[in-house]
């Protein structure tokens, strides 16, 4: 799995500013509502997943003549049907349909009364199945078949609830999905995916026997959320418990960088939080103080540019993002943000050059592809714009912004035809 993530759910503010606390409390209330919604969605999915499972007993005399080894005739066993509406034909019961039925129950209802018997049976007939499930789940996640990957990891967890591997892969999978959704403009669903990743990290960090990879990956999760205090605590703990020399070296490097470049400064954290919560003026004030204190830290200039861009101060945004690049910023985000400001100022050729640079860094970033489409539209290149929006939908079929623009282009082309 690849370590990717975006915002952090439930991040606490470092100060006692009342207006800021109110914004955080409002955010937390919204997140609690989202958590309730996710729980409800899980129950709906659970009901659907188990609708194609029927339970049978091997307690008749005829059944016991053909009783599979390891089956307890005193309890019901789940059998996977081909579809929910298909009736069970006893003659078609196979060891594979039994195994699949048990895995599905373990995936979605691992606390059921007979789960222990199902685990014992599955482990006896397929001793290596846990490892096979983890490998299959990772493959499906890499193919972006999120729902299938999730159910496979659920099944692995249900098969052996004491193992941490399913949970770390679920966390990484949801982070990756969150990135895809956020990059395509669907930030609300991206937030929900991040909340799920956060939930799995919480579980892993709370287990009695420390699992070092959880500390390492969770540290990067919080690093990408700009929660540097949490990042430092997790990386410090990881260094003390791990024997992976390469990762320890990377962890120490990050700790040194955070310390030397001012990322642990309260001003930086407050600036980021304010901007993220929609209080751009307060965020800009903190970010400006930060760059005065640390003029050579490119992230500070990025925050200044980000706040100005959200406030519609395009020239100030261009200046700040340009300073960030001068100070070493190399990511796609800074070029994408710079291009937005340039586009609004009418500097379309400069905007295009920066968007193309951003796309070279992240060739599958849907947000950048959509912005290239918007730029092409503003330049009057309607067919080229259409090509960009269609390309964005190929990468992310549910991208709302690209679909809205395609509708707008269809309307424009119809008018031109008339």
C-alpha cells in the first residue's frame, strides 16, 4: 500500500482563542454526524452482503453420511448463494460455497455466536488463507477496487482478530482513497475516508502489544494533516521500538527537519487551522507572522499564498507562491495554486505553463487536469477543454466538477451549432 492522506479528523487547536474553539467545536459536531452516518452505511452494506448467505445444519441422517471433516453437526453453517434471490439446492453445496459463506460472515459479523467454529474450520482446511487474503486485498486496493479490498481485509480480520495487518492495510487503503477523492474535487467524501483511516490508526495505537508499522504510518498520516506534535510523538515512539534501520533513518530525518524549519511553531499550526476552517484573515495574519520569523521556510509562504488565493487576492497570491517556489517548494500543489491566481489575473499562458509543470509532477491528479480544461475553455479552445474534462472522468468517473463542465460545454457547442 502507498502512504497517502489529507485532512485530520478531530485535530485539537493549540490555543484557547474562543472564536477558533467555536469553529473547531462546530467541525467536531459535523464529524460526529458523519461518524453516525458511516455506521448507518456500514449496517446497510452488512445487510446487503449477508443477504446472499443462508444457514444450514448437517443434522439429518443423510447429511451426516456426507459430513465434511471438521463440521460440527450441532450448529448452523453459512452457505454462499450465487445471488440473494437464488434458492438453495442442497446438491450444489460445496466446500467452496461453505468456505465463502463462512468468510463472508466473519467479514461482516465476526462477533456472531458460532464465529469461533467457523474460524477453526477455515484454518483447518486453508492454513495459509490469512496471508492469501492480505495479498489479495492489497492487490484490489492497488487496482482501486475499494469495496472489494475492504471486504477482503474485513474477512482477514474476522479470520484472525488478533492480527494487526488487516487494520494497517485498511488505514492505508482509506488514505489512498481519500487522496483520490480530494484530488478529484470531492472533498466531503475524501474527509469521510480519512475519518475511517483515522479510526483504524486509533485502534492500532491502542492495542496492548505495540505494532511499530502503525506508529510509522500514523506519523505520516498526521504529518500530512500538519499535526506536527502528534507526528513528533509517534516518530519518537517508533524509533524506540523498531529495528528497521531505513525507516528509523527517515524518521530521524523528518524530526530534524520539523525542528529546524519551524514546523513545530504554534504560528504555523494556527495559520493552517484557521485557513482550513474558513477563517482566512486570521490564518493570513498568523502565516505572515510565521514568514517574518522564518523567511526561508517555503511552507510559510505557501500558507500566505493559500490564504490570499481563498480571499481572492490574486496578485498577493502570485507573489507568495512565487516566493514559496524560490524557497524550495517543488510539489504539484504550489504550481496548481499559482496557476489559479494567474488565471484570475488573465495571465493565461503563465497559468498554462505552471499547470503543465504540476501535471508532470502528478500526471494523474484530476484537480490539475480539470484546471487545464478550465484554462483551455477560457482561451476559447473548447474541444481541447472537452478532452481534458473527459480525461479527468476517465481517472475519476464520479468527478462532479468535470461533469458539470462537460454539461456547460455541451450547451456552448449547441449554441455555436445554431
